[in-house]
C-alpha cells in the first residue's frame, strides 16, 4: 500500500525556503515611497541642527557646501551676469530681503517707483561708506578660514570688505564725473552760441584765408633766402679781401652781382626770374667754399654787427628824409590846381565889372539863414566843401557861404563860383587884404611876424643843415602859419558883425549830411561847439601846451580834453559878451617867444575857449582821414562831416587811395577848366 505524503513537514520546509530567499514586492514599495524619504529628511535635519548659524563650519561641512555651491553656480553662469554670480559667491546665505539689499543699480524691481529704489540705493551706499570708515567684525563677510591661521583670515576679510567698498565709491565717483562733464559741455556750447551771435561776419571776410595775399603764407621764402645769401656773401667778401684770397673774392663778387640782378626789386617769389633757383644753388656752393677757407666766428660776428649798425643809421636817415619830403609835399600846391587857379584868374579879370557880382547879396546879413565861414586859398578844395554841403542840404536856398581868400586866389575863387553857382544857395567871396582893420597894431600875430626873430626863424636858411636834420622844425615852418587866413577864425564877430551864429568849416572836409541841426544844438552858454578828440592818454592839453611854464600850469588842467577845429558852431553873441578875441590876444602876446606852445591855431584855440566849449556828438565830425589808415568804414559812412586833417590831403598824390573817393565824387572832372589842367581822379 502506498505510503502517505508528509505534507506538513514538506510544506513547512518549503515555506521557510520561500520566506528566507525573497522579499515581497509591497514591502519594497512601502520602503521606497515612505521610509526612505523620512530617513533622508531626518538625516538632513540632524546635520542642520548640528551646524548653528553663528558657528563656524568645520572643514568637512564646508567641503559639502562648496561642491553644492559650485554645482549650482555652474548651472547659473549661462543665464546670469558676472556681477550677479560674484554677488552670489561672496554674499551671506540667500534670502529675498538680502537679495533686495544687494540689488545692482542697473536692476529695477516691478512695483517699486524710481524714487524709492534710488533712496534705497543711496542708503546702501551711505552704509557702505560708514562701514569703510568704521569697520566692525559683524560687518565683514565671513570667509572660510583654517583654525590654525585665524588672524590672517581676519585681515583677508577686512581687505575684501575694503575692496568692495572702494569699487562702490569708484562707481559713484565715475557717475558724478560723467554728470559734471555733461553739464560743462552744455555750458560751453551755450557760451559758444552766445559768442557767435556777437561776431560780425563782415569783419571775418577781411581775414579770409581765401584772399589772394593769403594763398601762400611763405610766398617770399625764396626772396628772403637770396637776401640772406647776399648778406653772407658781403661778409665773406670783406674777409677774403683782408686775407688776400683773390680767387674766392672774385668768385663771390661775381655770384653777388648775379644774385642782385636776379633779385632786382622783387618782394615775392612770383616776381623772381625763372633762373633764381640756379643762382641760389651756385651762390650756395660758393658760400660753402668760402666757409671752409675763411670761416672765423669772431670776425664774422664783428662784420655782421657793423653791417647792422650801418643799416640802422640808414633807416633813421631815410625816416627823417621821408618826414621832410612829406612835410614839403603837404606845403606844395599840385601843378594841376595851380594851373586851374591861374586860368580862372586870367578869365576873371577879363570879365566886365558888372558881371563880377554874385546874386542874392541881401542874404549875407540875414541872421535867420544858415551861415558858413570858409577861409581857403585852394579853389578845388573850396568847391568840394560848397558842393558837398549843398548836395546834402534839405533846404539849400537857406544856406549862405562866406568865402575869404588871399589876393593871389581872389580872382580864381570868384570866377569858379560865377561859372559854377551853388544852386539856390547864396555865396560871397572876399579878400583878406581888404580887411583894413586887420593890421599889426590890432593883431599880435601880424606884429610878431614882422619881428626879426620870427623872420630869422622862418626865412633864414642854415647852410650846414642837412635835408634830414631840418625835418624836425619844418612842420612848424608851414606857410599856413604865416597866413592870416589861418588866424582869421579868431575874428569872426569882426568879420560878420550882424550874425548871431555861424558854422566854421575847414577846406579839407567833406559834408555828407544836412548840417542845419547844428543850429538847434543848445550850447548851454558856451561859445564853441566842437567834437572832442581826447582818448585815454592822447589829444589832451599836455600834448599841445608847455606845462613847465607857470602861466600854463596855474591856469589849465593838463588832462583836459582837446577838441578839433574843422567843423565848429560858434555863438557870436556869447563870443562878444565874453570877449573871446581879447582872450586870444592876451595869450598870443605871451607866446611871442614860442614858450607856451609851438606855432599853429589849435593850441591858442584850446586856451581861448577853455571851459567855453560844448562837446558835440562824435558822429558830427570824424577826423583822421589824412593820416589814419584804420578808421572804421561805418564811422565814415555815418559821419555828417569827414575831415582829411594831416599831411595826406585828398588833392595830393600822397593821399590814401581808399579815402580819396569820398572827396573826388564832388568834382566834375569833365569840366573844361579841369580837363585843360589835366586834373583827373
């Protein structure tokens, strides 16, 4: 019979095998999802609990933190800037508040206005500066350190903190400098704009680099080189002659003559002959040879010094001669004007007596009209004064001209204005020699001219006096100082006893505007109305008068302002009340030996009308066209009267060409008498 199976023992054995060899699946799932996370969290909390925030981490813990930080930063570098990564690496443990405190300036937080963010930034900067000035251990970021080197680690943390604060301060300073630069740039631009508004564009044209004379700033380089070579050639010529170097002497002399012929009168490179470069090269070779044979520094220096002194003496002599000739030219009358005067004189005396009279003689003593006094011996100059006045007058029929000339030009002056009457104006010509009351007993000037000392001064010639030596006194020997026409201005009430006011004009002026406004000027009780000529330190009384004389020093101020003759409005009523002519006689008698002033009429005029002159506006009378080449064009154009005072009179060849057209436009050069005497513009 079969034996029964032992199920219990077999079953028990088999179950034990199964239980010992495999773990049920649900147990594994329970461990993975529940127990493993719990154990992980418990382990992490235990580690964190063991590391207190205030405690310094050990080396093992720091190593754990370091590799985690490095891993996180490595992944963040691709999306964050270098500045943010550095702040993450160096800052305290992260939090939102801490990140906001250390937020970069260029970042902006949504929901926070600019003012709030800026105030926060400024506060952080201020705290940073305070920390730099007074650093504390709590303010210094904690850095890893070894227990064996604690003092060195503290120094490192302090240096790190200072470096961070210095960077903050540099950024703030850079921002401030940029702002200051912007403000300064704006100020400079505004100032430049204001200056540009004040620039006269018309003046800029005078200095344009496109002007012909400025095309080449070194346009005379070759000319100056040739002159320098010629100077050195003369030096070596003298040395060669003294050293008996005949060959080099002959060669230098030949080259010097060639250079002189080539240079000629050229002043610019363009004026030189085309062979100039060859001559310069040949001269250079000879000078080089002479230098090798004759060079002696001391001898050359002495020779150049002697040449310089000789040239200086020649320049001074030429200046004196030039002054003499200019004074001589100013005294002379051009041939054309002399011809005109002679032709007119001849034709005048051929006229019948009844045709020699001017019309409207009843206006000569009418005080309600505008009266002019003109004393001249120059027919052409007097015609310009009358023509320019009438052409610019608003009511020419109310103008009366009183001309006085000398016996020589009396016929010519009458004939010219009989042939060329001044339109509707009245004109009358008189001869100064017909004023019988004007004699040596009544006139100190005439009496002084008759004295032996004055005759010797004016007429006695010194045979030892050279041309250049006599130029200093020639100015005061001008014939106009001997003519009573020049001194007649001090006798206006005697010449025109029935007039109340009169305008005195010189014959070297041109009228450009209506002058009737001068009769309306209130002279405030003064006698003379004139334009003052004084500047800061010139044209004052001490220039004209001898203040070393006690009579002058006691009665006058050396800094008193001078004024000009040439256009003067005189109140003849006040003249008579104050006895101006008597004052003039007093000072003229005291100056018989010329100790108070030199000859002329302006110095006695300054004395006579001292504190009796009313200053007129400068636009009435512009002076200097006879000596000053730099008068402003606008001043000339706006002037009522322009005055060619000086030696360069407009009718002379030495007149300044740029001023001459103002005068010549009032002359009719197609007039038969002018054409016959070859007078031209």
